[in-house]
């Protein structure tokens, strides 16, 4: 009898224990973070993952009573892999958020899954204007190329550039940048000749030869993060650093992750961008210091977008009291504003893109290191392509 009673109690306890894991699982919110952790764009994955880790170390892994679990997946920069991983994360892991997306084709590969699964897709890197239009669940914390390019084209027009050439990576963001630069400069009386370089294994030499022959006042460059140093090396090899052609671009070219190793060739390059590791604010100083302390590297614009993407996710969960439906979460994200290490930012409720300051910067040596030093600010810039559609 006693033995039987003990058995019954044991069974009850076992039943309770067996019931425990699902209760716990309900209390966890999962984020599927899909990034290029290997391959030519691994620096983007490394920067964003590092920033996500820093955000969680500073803000804890629990929000609105729920544990936030980040599942990192490497898509190697291949869209088919991004798509399969997004599917597995939504269907098998039941993630409440998809996040990351190092390049435009990778972000676009997941939009259908985000829409069907009603899961927010927080884009932390990819920057072609149209991405937010591919799904109502896309919310972006990076930038768009037209947004960050137009200010340097205005700067060029005001600073005597009449004849320019553009050299861009031949895919979405490069074509966006080329169009924004060309339209802005030609409206102000300039002329622009365009060159497009393949995205994969780029060889800039034949294009740089054409620049050397044409001798424009300025060369505008867009290359994705991680590629700027390959470009700079070939720019010097062709003698263009001594040709009098002014080097300008979006800040992707003088990416803070690589800039310090580029050498003197980068000095004086003028770019417009939403983030510099040298941005002079208390928030940025704290961010850069703690990032360097935790990861022994300088954060770049990818890191700040990953950090802000986590902030967006945490604050949306606070607003929904931990509820995870995609519609409620996207609604909570729309219009949210805060002070980022890059400056004041908000999520445009109409477009789900980010509204942010764009700074004009020049590469200078400061305390022995190369930095993008900001010298002018265009405040609260929206994606101009979507603004023009309305
Ligand atoms: C993209 C745009 C990627 C800007 C980047 O780095 C970048 C993109 C990887 O949309 O593919 O700096």
C-alpha cells in the first residue's frame, strides 16, 4: 500500500515535470538571426552578431517577463540558404522575429516567409529602397542608399564638381546609389558617367583605367561593407590617388571596420552616411567603448543597426506586454523613436523605414587612427524614393 502510494506520488510529480517544458517554452521569445557569418560578407555578420550580444549583455535576456533567445544562423551570403533557414526558423523553431539580412538579395529571399508566417522581419543591413515594400512585416534599422547618397551629391554640387563618374556594385543598392547621385548632381548642372562593377569577386582595375582616362572632377563609389579596402588598394595601384580625381561616396566605402587599415589613400575622402564610430555624442562614446571592450574591434554601421534592431524588438515586446503576434509587434514598432549611438532616429509609420540624420564626413587621422569625421548634418532624412512616390 505504502509502496503504491509512493508510486502514485512519483507519477504525479513526473507528470508535473513533463508538463514543465511547454510552459517554459511559452515564456521564451525566439529571434532567428540570419547573417553571413562566412564568405565575402562575413564582416557584416560578425559586426551585427557582436552588437546583438552587447545589447543583451547590457539589457538582460528577459523582457516583459519573457526570456529572449537569439538563434544565429549562417546563410554564407547565399539567398537560397537564407530562404531555407527562414522557413526552418519559422516552422520548426517557432521564432517570433526574423532578423539580420546582410545583403539585399538575402533580405528579399525571406520576405515571402515573413508574410506567410506573419513574423516581423527586422532588416539590420540590406539597404535597397524597395525591400520594405516586399512585405508588410519588414521593418528596417539600417538605411537606404538613396537616403545616404543624396547628401554627398549635394555636397559635390556645392563644391565645384561639374563632371563626375559613379562606380557602383552592380545590384540593388548600387543601382539605387547611382540613380540618387546622378539625379541630384545633374539637377544642379553636373554631368555623370556611370560604371557598374560585378558584386562577386570584383576587379576594379579596368573601370579605374576608364576613370584615369576620363579625369572627372570626382569619382563617387558604392561598394558594400567589407569591400572598401579591395577598392582602395586598386585605386592606389592605378595611381588615382595622385590624379586629382576627388574620391567621394556613401560611407560604405570607408567602413569603420576596415578604414584604419586602408592607409593614407583614404585621407580626405568625403562621404555621407548615417553612422561614424567618431560621432561625437555621449551615447556613441559609451557604445563604442563597451563594444571595443567586449569584442576588441571598432563597431561600424552594421553594428549600430544590429544594436538598434535589438532595441526595436525589446521595446516592441514591452509595448505588447510580451505578446508575440506579428501584426501587433509591427504596429508597436511603427513610429517608435529613440536616441541611437548614431543620433536621433525613428521608424517611419508609413514606410517602416528609418528616419535619421545623414552626416557629411571626411576621413582624417585622429589620435593616430583613421576616422570618418563629421562636419555637416542633414537632419531627419527619410528614404527619398518613397517620399517622392506620395
Ligand atoms: C547592402 C547595402 C549591403 C550596403 C552592404 O554591405 C552595404 C545591400 C554588405 O543592400 O546588399 O554596405
